[in-house]
C-alpha cells in the first residue's frame, strides 16, 4: 500500500534530522503553552516539515521566517480547524445524550462526519505550505477532496499519526521531545507522497 512507504519515509526524515526536530518540538510546546504564539509556531513547524517532505534543505531559520510571516493567516487556519472539530463534537455530544429514539442514528452520522473531518484536517497545514495559492477556502476544499478521493490512504496516515502520539504518551519523555514534529512530518510526507503519485508534485531526487 502507498501509505507504508510514506510511513517509512517519515521515520527516516525524523531520524536524519533528529536534533532539529527535537528543537522545533520544544519550540512548539513552548508556543502552545503560551497560547498566543500557538498558531504561528505550528505554522513554522509545518513549514520546515513541508520543506523536508519535498526533499529541500531544512534548518531552524525556516521555522522563524514562517512563524513571523504568517501570524494572522496561521491563526485563521488553526482557528478554523478548531472550530470545525468543536462544532462536530458538540453535535455528537448533543445527539448522543438525547432521549429521542432517532437520535442514535443521527449520532452515528455525526461520528462519520468527525472521522471525515479528522482525515481531511491532517492536510490543512501541509497544504498551507504546499499550494501556490494558499487561500483558506482552497486549502479546505482540496484537503477534503484528497480525503474523499483516497480514503484508505488518508485513514492509514491518520492512524499512523495517532499511533505516534500514543507512543509518545506511553514513553513519557518523547511526548515533549519529538511528538509535535513527528505528527507534522507524517502529515507533510503523507501529502507529498500522495501528490507525487498523482503527478502534482516533483518526483524524489535520484538516489532517494
């Protein structure tokens, strides 16, 4: 399956630039805990991960440049994703706690919706940096088109990212050191691999 080469490359990218990813993960945690810089540091991390997924040179300078240049738009992207997830979860909670007989059926429908939202949203920030025209509407549209066109691949990559998070929590220390970068790299490698197979991204350089 196409997802497994993407998973393997994710692990290789993380290993090849391990110290950089640890450093950027620490910055992500610091920015997230401070709340105000949470979206820009996420954008910065995904910018570096996107460069790495596209076989480009990476260093922390790209993180700072991206974080500083996309403060407003990163909050629009992250805020939209959060609102979308919260709105769907609220509907699930509402219908799941309803005593009406048909509410169970509606709850099942909303569970499918949250699955689709999670599958599509993993492409949001990668597309933020991958697209030449990174408009919010176009990012969301293309993310869900990719998720619907390639549901198994997208689901497997989502499960892989969840597994990375679970492993990080289980091992305690890596949750702080590597979890944010591992998810960002997996999401970007997953997107680029999918676009490569569709002829929408340049192929890997010779010998890679």
